[in-house]
């Protein structure tokens, strides 16, 4: 069986099981099996797969047929141009969360003093590590309540060469932040109870519920963090919160109640959905 034949057969199998983007999924799994780049794969489509390669590939395809996410099967996920290790201990980084990084970097540009940054709910560490990569002088604290998640974040800190600049902390929200920060970034659980019941099998059966479930209206954890902001954000500091659909008004209202003098804004993602609420303190 050639690579082209294997790709075609895998694509047909995945599509028959209602796996979205079956062509791309088949390609990613075959590239992982063979250790090839996308260009290398398509240059070698007439190459024959040996028996071991075929066995390895069909094992991966079978896992995907059971709706295991490709990122967990391959152990990789790209975020903001960097390759991160992921497994079932952490949520798979989503492209929409890159808006948090973009807004953080835009805020940091031109600052004279190296910022102190706290990321709450770091998971795989993708956001904290990306910020540390671009903001070389920043002091970055990455906080998570899950020891399993911090183990994955530690792997990624080592791989990305920022282990000396990102301090991993086990704790709940801002209680464990060791000093006031100039920038606090958080992508916390925000799915409602109703949304948790309608998740795709890839999410419901494989991704950690701790990183997804935000209570009845999805705001339990986000509001808890908002209530802890006093004394944790320096004058002139910025808070960036990723939110879910329909949550912006409630979050903005709570932040304005807590910090009446602050600037509070809502930013949409590329799909036009309200995605990030930001609070900037005066000073």
C-alpha cells in the first residue's frame, strides 16, 4: 500500500464516522507515523508503507475513530507558532485563546520596566510560555490547581527553553500569586452546565472537565478570580479574561463594581464572538 492509498482509505474511514476535516486528520496521523513534514509526505505519495508502518498507522486511525483528539494521539498541538506537548492531563490549546496573547503583547510593547505576569489556569503552559518567549525580561508566574497540568507545563517549559523564566505554582486562582502583577491573564473554565451536556465526544470523553466546567452559568470560576483582583494587580496593570458566549455583560458589570475607576473593554475574536474582557487600572 502506498502513502496515497493509505491516505485515501483513512480519509474514507474517518469521514464515514463523522470525523470533521477527515482529509487533514488522515494526513496528520500519517505524518506522525512516518515522522514526515507535510511537504515530505506529499513528495513521497508513491512510497510503499512497510508492514510495521501500516500497523502503526491503522492503530492511530482506530484511536481517532473512537473520537480521541488527534492532538492527544500525536502528543502535539501548535499554538501561536510554537509546538506544545499535550496529553489528557490538559486542555488542548484553542486558536481563539491566541487573542489573549495578542492583547498582552500589544500592551507590553514599549514598556520601560520588565513586567511581572501571572497566568491563572495555565494548563499546558502555552500562554505563559509564549509570553515568556516574546517578553524576555518578564517575570512569569504560571498557576494551576492541577498537579497533572503543571507536570505537562514543566515539560513544555523545558522544551521551549524558558524553564528559568517561568515559575510554575500549584494553587487556586490568585491566592497563590506571590506578588502583585502588571499583567494577569486567565483562560478559566467557562462552560455552563447545559453546554457540558452537549459537548462533542472528543471533548466530553477525553479533555479534563476541571478545565471546562464553570458551573450553572459558566461564571463560577471567573467571578471568583474577579473577586480576588484587589491588591493582585499593580496600578496601571492589565487583566485579560477569556469568556464564553453571552458572559461579557455579567463579567464587565462585576469588574466595574469592583474597580469603578478602571477601563473595562470587550474584544471579539476573528469570528466576531465576544471573547476577551480586559480591565486596566488607572496609574
